[in-house]
């Protein structure tokens, strides 16, 4: 088995961390999207659904842009 250099390990960890952030963002965004759809379609609360969907998406984008 080949030995990895410190630079390769560092690059791999940076890629792994970035991928984890992307997966976390997508899971959280999917939760916001599905909950806003449920509010709009099942509970018939259209304006709250719209605010949650748009506002939640903006908050997630800003949050991950600042943390990333």
C-alpha cells in the first residue's frame, strides 16, 4: 500500500469537509422545502409556506456562505 504524503492527506481532508458541508446543506434545504410544501398543500397555509420556503432558503444560503 502506498504511503500518502502530508499534502495529499490535507487535500483529501479539505475535499471531504467540503463534501460533508454540501451534503448537510442539501439535507437541510430538502427539509425546508418539504416542510413548506406540506404547509402549503396539506395545511392550506400558503403565505406562511411561501415565507418559510423563500426565507429558509435564503438563510441556508447565507449561513453556508458565511461558514464556508
